[in-house]
């Protein structure tokens, strides 16, 4: 990691990479899949757990690549990881709120942004985030879903934004979400637990 201020593209990629690590962490910590499905790794100088199931990893990686495209375009409002029961009812939502702080022209997206954080500092932010995420079960308590749990990745875009398409004939990367899986579908009685804020000076989360 460099001590130089990040570029727009570096920030976008770093946030997408972190969301991918966080998804694996959430699935492990909330026991959506058996613990033996995960392998211990190290990321941001802290232990993490990663799925070793090829199909699951392919799904997560593909979704995160699509998320990265939308973050880069400045269209993303929230990325939501939804934990569901066997009836597909949302039990928990892990919400990553995205705020693009500056607009950068395409030709400048690989130029360091003045006053942005460095890669080293961002890695430290992410480490602190993951440490708190790993302890979230002490706040939420166990789900005890056994084999009945599943998850969904929901992308909420800013008003008047639509998912990107490479060509007009290509199908959208995303399908419409079940309304009760979105943040708008949350119950008025839902509890909110703030985990961590990450301010990069370019894109905040």
C-alpha cells in the first residue's frame, strides 16, 4: 500500500474489494453456511474468513464486479446484504451507504486526488471496520437458522439512476429486488447498529 493520496479508480476498487471481504465475513459470522465451508485468511493485516465453495465465490465476485461498475459511475446509494429465512423473509440487513464526495472526469480518474486518504490509511480504516464486524454477533445474538438461511445482495441506486448496460441489447446486470429486502421495506421497529464510517475524501462509506 502506498502513502500517496488515492486516485478515484483506486478508491472505487478498494471499496469494492472491501465489500467482497465483508460479504464473506457476514456469511461466516452470522453462520449462514457451516463454519467448515470457510478458510482462514489474512486481509488488511487482520484475520478474515473466506468461503471455499467455488459457486458461492463466483456469485459474490461477479456481484462485486457489477457493484464496482456502479460505484465508479457515481450511481450507488446503498449496497445491502440481506439475511433471509427459508421463506425469503428478511431477518437482517447489512447496509453499506455510499456517498460520492467529488465528481471526477474520466481522464482524471487515475490521478491522485488532493487531500484524499492514502492506501495505507484506508487499509487501517478497513481493518478497524472488520474487527467491529467480527464482533457484531455479540450485539445481534445468534440467528440459529441451521440450514434454512440464505442471503441476497441488493443494490440501491440514487434517484433516476438505472443499472449500467454495455449495449442496448444486453440484459441488465441486476434484477428488481424484492421490496421487503430493501431499506425502504424495513419495519419501523427495526433496530439500527452503526458499525463504522470510512471517509476517503473521494467516496465515503
